[in-house]
């Protein structure tokens, strides 16, 4: 047996109001796991994330490697996490490490814009490396969708990538 993942979400904002209140109430995790090598090294951000957890649900900030390790550890079978990563690349690393998100798919809340990226929705910016990671997730058989809050309709992100000129790399 392994963990029963309640939600796998990519959101550059990580744990914020929508996640802490609406998503947590909807998917009922018993733990929020923020998975980011960068954030795991930043003591201030870690402290702020842990404090942002809603009452009754603990939050932890861990590295990608640590998440892969504990996912396969029977000691953590009772954990029913909401897993948050800040980038599609980190989510793809988790899947490559053996995490199974076939039951949940991958939800994208928001990806912040930076130079060289294209806005594919009003909240999701993608560059070549993000697109490659999303195609990698799709190739693993996962649904990739945008959904800010549970009451929003899920929007398939993959056609938006193609529409904006991002193509899957031929293998």
C-alpha cells in the first residue's frame, strides 16, 4: 500500500487562501505536503507555509527526493496528502520517481509569468521547460487540467499548449 493522494496541484503560489480553505475542505487531506527543493532551503518561506495551514491539517515543506522516499515508505501509508509543487518540472520529477497520480490527475492553479513565457490562460504562464514537463506528465497517462477552485469547470491544459506553439517532443 502507499499514500492515498487527495490532490496533486501545481501552483507557483503554493499554499495560499484558496488551497488552505476551499481545496482542503473539498478533498479532505490529513496533511499538506509542499514539495520544492528551493522552498525547502528557505527557512522563512517554510515557516510562512506551515503557519498558513488550516486548522486540523499539518503542512510540511520537503524536497522532491524526500517526497519520493516517503511515498514508498509503509510508515506513511496512512497519510492522505494534498501535494503542492511550485513547478511542472517538480511534479514530473515526482512522477518519474514513482508517485501515482492517475486517480487525481494534475491540477494547475497558477504559474507565474517570467521572461520567455506565454500566458496560456489568465493564470498560467508556460515556457519551453514547463511545456516539456507537462507533456512528460501527459505521456505518463495523466490528465492535466486547470481548475482554480473546485467549483470551476476543469479545463484541459494540453490543447492550450499546442494552440500557443508548444509541441510534444518526438521521442
